[in-house]
C-alpha cells in the first residue's frame, strides 16, 4: 500500500518540478525575445533609421531565436514555434526591403505570438481543462 503511494507522490513531484523548470525557461525565453523585439521597434520608429544597425540586431535576434527554438522544441508544440519563426523571417524580409511600416506590424504580431506561447504553457486551471 505504501509503495504505491510513494511512487505516486514521486511521480507527481517529478511532474511539478518538470513543469516548473520548463515554464521558467519559456518565460525567460519569451521575455528575452520580447525585449529584443522592443529594442528593434524603437530603432524602426525613429525618423532616421540606421539600416545596418537594424539588420545587425535582427541577425543577432535570429541567432538567439534559433538557440532558444532548439531547446524549446523538446516541450512546446512545433506549430507554435513555427509561427514565431515565420513571423521573424517576415520581419527580417520587410526590414531588408526597407518596408518599415510592415516590419513594425510583423514585430507587433511577433510580440503577441510570444505572449500567447507564454500564456499557453503556464500551469493554470484554464489550460488544464
């Protein structure tokens, strides 16, 4: 009797610990990407846009996303990650073609998608049922 109870408690604690670790990682990754996107947004809404600086920050952000994406792919649905990746590619494309209005729109969409990913993987009652 006690053996089954101990095994059940260990499994529940492992699930809670695993959720805590993955949720913290997702929160930190989303915050890091959102901060990077907000910095790029500040660069895109000024009157004199430094194209080289924007492209440099975008390439850094893409490299950072690739690193985060590789780790989050283990525990997040791939279609959610693909939405962020597609949005980031569109953002880079618009910025390189100097279509800054559409780039800012893609940037805002990317921030929204990242916040959705963060909310979706939080341990809340509404996400369980």
